[in-house]
């Protein structure tokens, strides 16, 4: 069992319907409904698109457009220990792309790391430009990130979740 599956309840249409019924009548309901579903279940399942469309009285295409526009909305369960590498220009200038490539290679060499973290989930600025390349590991900000410091934090988190 991964951390992600133990943190979030299993997808449930009725629970999602109850969750969004209150939001659907407020201004800007589509994004807020999608955010509420993701907060509750860890991601936005495909079934949620039609639920939100019906509750908000918009088309499924409108909901899909919002879902795919916002990078923070996800359609798959998050990894147990999310690793996000900054892909903004300041971090790229100090080795962000190389860090991404090295992290991907490290994960490919270690199925345990890949299964716990996913291989690469970019983010477009962590606000830590002076200490780039920047990353987050399980939500913890890492400045002057390198593959070894990322792996060390991941393994620490893996040990804590056992």
C-alpha cells in the first residue's frame, strides 16, 4: 500500500456528488468543484467530469478544459512521495534540465524509487530562484538540489511511511 492510497479515500461517486453539490451554486463553480474533488480523493477521476458538468450546468467539454488547463489538477493518483523539479528559467540556468535527466535516470535504475515518487513532475517556479535548482520532495522545499539530496529525502520519507 502506498502513502497516497492510505491518505485518500477510494473514489466514490456519491461522496463526490455530496461534496460538489454545495459548491456548484457558488461563483466559479467548475474549478472549485474540481479542486474539492482532488483535495478529497487525491486526483480527479474521469467519472468526475460528468458529475461536475451536471452539477454546474455546463458541458463536459467545459469541465475538461478547466481540468486540463490547470497544471495543479491531476487525473491520476499522486505518487506516495511526490518529487517536483523546478522547470522555470532560473533553475534551468543553473542545471535544472540536467537534474531532471539525472533524476529520471536514477529512478529508471531503481524501480523502488520510481514506484514511490513517479519519475518527474515538473513545476514552473518554486520561488526559490536564488538556491536553484529547486525541487520539492513530499512537499518539502529543497534548494541547491542534486540527485543525491533528493534521493536521501525520498528514502527518509519511505522509511517514515513503512
